[in-house]
C-alpha cells in the first residue's frame, strides 16, 4: 500500500464518523507524520506498517473522539497498541505502572454495578450470620437479663 492509498482509505473511514474539520485535522496530522518519519530514514512501507490498517486506525480515532483529547489519540506518533490499550480503559503512568481509568460511561456503569454487588454480598453475609446466631443468642440474652433482674434482688 502506498501513502496516498493509506490516506485515501483513512479519509473514507473517517468521513462518516467525524465532522469535516476533524477529518481534515487527522488527514493533515497523518500525512505530516508519514513525511516526518520517512525524513528520519524509515521507508514509507515501514511507517505504514507501523500505523497499521487505516480502518482500525480510523475506528480508534472515532472511539477516542467521544471524550478523549486529541493528543491521546496521536501520542507518540499514533502508536496503535497504546491507543488500543487506552481505549480499553487503561493508561500507563511515567513509572510504567498501568492504571485503570473510567473514561467511558460503560466503565462507570460497570463500577457502580460492582459496588452494588459488593454491598449486597456484605448484607447477605451479615444476614446469614445473624440468622445462624439468633437462635442461640436470643435465648442466651433472655437468660442473662432474667438472671440480672432476679439475681440482683437477693440482698
């Protein structure tokens, strides 16, 4: 695939999903990126291989456009593995540690559901323990109260 074929496919993939100014911005960015990388000594084919399939790249750009800033999509020259990794909800900090981030509404809903499930589990466990111990503790408490009441009147 040549640079012009790559850019044509990328434009076609982006046009239905982004507004015209965003499409133009991305086209200029990737054209400039390919030129800069070939000027550094890489072959055009190496740069295109590094960018990967233009349809997948367009999908990553489109997915990221719903809340992720433009630099994240294009960081380190459109490293598609990093962009894909971030689209799954992870980011890498400066120390190389991976952090889970809630950058989409789906992640937030899943977190809320998880918290609700944990609360329900804790309530169920407490209810189970109380229901197991109640037949033993209630009579024991009644006996202790009776002993206190009648045991204290001996004097």
